C-alpha cells in the first residue's frame, strides 16, 4: 500500500497556473514547477505524467475559475448593462495591478501555443466561446429591457466585449494605468448601439 498524498492536488495546479502564466509553457522548466508547487520531481510525475499534462490541468482550472466568475456575474446582474460595465471595469482594475500584469493565462496560451497544438486550440476556443455566450446573453437581456437596440447583433456585440476584455489584459501587460484601461472600458460600453443609461 502506497503512502497517502501529502499535498492537495488543486493547490498544486493553482501554483502551476502562476508559474505558467508568468513564464509561458516553453519558459517554465520542471525546476520552476517544483519550486512553485513545493513538490519533488518524483511526486510531480506521480501526479501528472509530464509538464504538458500539468499545463492542461492548469489551463482547465484557470478557465473554470475565471470564465466561471464572469458567467456568474453577468448571468446574475439585475441590470445587464451595469453587469457588462462592472465586468469590464473589473478587468481594467485587475489588468493594471500585481498578478494581473502577467496577463490572462488563456490569452497568453493562445499566443504561444494555440496555432501549434490542436488540444490547446480547442481549450482556448472553448474558453472564448463561454465568455462570448455570457456577454451575448447579457446583451440579449439588455435588448429585451430596451437598454440596447433590438436590431443589434447580440452575438457580435458579445464577441466585441470579449475582444475588449482580452485587449485590456494585453494592454495591462504593456504597463497602461488603471485610469487608461478604464477609459477603454467606458468607451467600449458607449459603443453599444442604442444604449440607454
């Protein structure tokens, strides 16, 4: 009978998210992962058959946490336009500070690997599709409430919101201030056709 695990798998994956987010897949060594997780190589390999398996687990955990947050926030907002505004404002705030300066793990992964790895491409596309659906749903509710023009393409506007959101994350890595990023978020909200305050 083997020894019981002395670590929490979710904590290992969270530590790996931070390492991969900061250094990318190629830039994160096994030594980086053992330092980040606190596990020895043998324990790391016992839990995950290799760096790629741990990377995919990290991407999955990050997507569920981050995208899930926006799905819940946008879905629960009594005022869908205010929900979109709050979502974009939050991204602007996070992108300009601390860990947010390392960018979005999904966007970083798309830039580094999505064009070369089919499994990663599918995971990234699924994450963006979930975000698009959450924003599009909020737009549709705003249309039903007369807050956004009924003839507007809700799916295209949802995609626009995702594009702005991820652009804010990239601009944050370039050092833009929170005030500058909030200006972008506000301008994007103003671009919703027929928006009523």
